[in-house]
């Protein structure tokens, strides 16, 4: 497989992606270049570099005698979809500021909606937020509640007492933003009690930082935990105090997130919600970057290890027993096809 040099900075449109990655061979060469550089292929099973290329384009390891392709261990492993379509899908997903639905992606790259949905969730698996993120200086905090709209429900189906911060029919999300760096950290939470949120704040916010919130009592413990705490009273229609005390930054992220959910996806399951939050947090944190940067960043992550079961494990509805069953089915299918090949 020939070595190629890719200048990712020139990919500023879908046309350029389609023109450059014009064949499966070029796509495979690009993956090989990203994974192994100009060196020998590394066996994904035993880690040996004593490998050589077979006539069918796959590799064989001299150590464990197992054959493998360039896509083994990546999100492209065992795919029946053209790698050209994968690359175009990755560019579309990374470049659209408000995301792309599975129905739209299916039309754009000519696959079924189910296939597009699976591609989207595999790609969202690359967007995970880092637990090492540190927010410092001035940090805004706020919570939002997704779902639970009672307006258009029949009277017999409405739930009482869902106003305000009730979580009877709504899913709470907590977010923080570093005002100087513009970095946001957001996540789905079980509830918005102080006991739930304070450990999250302690993990991501540097001690001694100045925190801006609204008047909610859940933030009363911030001072005791080593943070300077100032707030605005939204209940009294106070949105800015002394010109710089406000939570407009994190509320801007919520506004963007809601437009994405309501305008693009229309409906998001609470079980898959964390992946949608990760996706929008990534878009927000790279909003100053070009589409070519985001595509390159996604490409690098896609070429790293990815487990098939990661997509199934996105949902808390999928219990451990079912996950093991699906893994066994997949393993037997893989071994059967490997032997047949």
C-alpha cells in the first residue's frame, strides 16, 4: 500500500473531500498513514511490527500468524459501507454547526436511515469530553431541563407539578463555562441538588475560581467549597449586575443546544442524551476552528481503538445481559467470516 501525504488544512468543502478520497485504496492508505506513519503495520492482536502485505491487500503478522486489514480496531472495522461514504459523512457531521439528522445523512450519502443512525452514534463516540478539563478564572454555572412540555398534551395526559425545576417529566443537564477560554463542560445529571452538583464542580473547577450563577439555593455551598460566589436574581428580573456579573455565556450554550435538539433532531432519548451533549460541547469548544481542523481531529480519533460494543453501551436501557449476548453473536459472526475468508 503506497504511502501518501495528506494536507488536511485544504479540506474546506465536501467537494474537496470527494475529489481527494476518490477511491477505496486512497482511503485505506490514509488510514494506514495515520495509524502507522511510514513504518511497518502494527498487529492489532499481539502488537508485533513483524508484518507484511498479502496479495489481497490485507496484512499478516509473523508473530501470531493472524491476518488483519487496515481498518481493524477502528470505527471502520467490518464495515460494509464504502470508506468514501464514511469520510464524507464524517465531514458533514463535523462541519454542520447544528448537527445533521440520520434522515438527512441517509439522503446525503445514499444509505438507509438505520445505517446513518449507526454511523452518527459511532462518530459521537469520538466526541467524549475529557475528565481532565480544568475551568479557572471566572466560571459561569447553570442548569437546564430538557423535555416535559405539557402545552399540547391532552388534559388527561398532563402531569401535575412539572413547573420550574421539577424532574418528573424533564431531564436535568448541568453546565459550566470558562469565561476567559470559552470552554464548556456539560453533562446529564440525576437531579440538581447541591449534593449532586458540588462534586462535579470540585472536579472541573479550579479552587479559588470566581463563580457566577443564578439565585438558586443549590449553589449556596460554593463559598464553603473554596470558591468566590456571586449571583444574579433572575426571579427579580435581574440579568446583569455591575456589568460583568451574569450567566449569559452558559445560557448562550443552552440556547444553541436547544436549537440543535428542537431544530435538527426534534426528539432525543434521555438514554442517549449524554452523547448529544458531548457532540454539542465539542462543537462549541471548537467553534473558532475551521471545518478542516474538526475533520482532521475526528479522523485522528477514528483511527484509534474503537470497540463495536461502545455503540450499544450508549444506552442505559441495554442491560449487561443483553450486551454480553450481542457481543457473543458478533464474535461468532466475526470468527465464522474470518474462517470462511
